[in-house]
């Protein structure tokens, strides 16, 4: 049976709430991809490897702690997500992760 997580996402200085149905074991990244596919195609977040903890591109803040969205699990509660605080914000949950001299 699926459960519901409430993702509260910091975007542009506001907090937006999204309810996401999930099965046990699904990741925060799964929830974000579902939101983007079904509710808000404009939601910005970054990932490459999906679930290998290899690309490190899905780093964001969950309830005040830096996590990898692809390895953090959805839970049936309110989960607050925001961009990394110590990086330049690109949009929504995307921050500039490349060193400045590697950016085009
Ligand atoms: S998507 Fe690559 S580490 Fe999370």
C-alpha cells in the first residue's frame, strides 16, 4: 500500500507543498521526478546517476541536513527541501556545483 509524503520545497523565497504517493523504499529524488512529471514541469533539480550515489549532483538540504536526494528515502511526513546554502543558487533546488573556473 502506498503512503504519502508532503514535500515542502523552498523555491524563490517561498515554500511550496507537494503531496507525493510513494511505496516503501522510494527515494526523495523519485518524489521530485514524480512532481516534475505530473504536477510541475518547471521544478528544477539536478541529478545524473539516479541511485548510485556516484554523480553527487543531487545534493540538497532535507530538514536542515545535506543529503543525496537519490539515497534519502521518502517518509510519510512533512519533509522540507531546499538548495545547498553555501553555493550560488541557479534555480529552485539547483546550485552551482562546479568550481568557478570550470563553468562555461
Ligand atoms: S543522482 Fe547521482 S548521486 Fe544522486
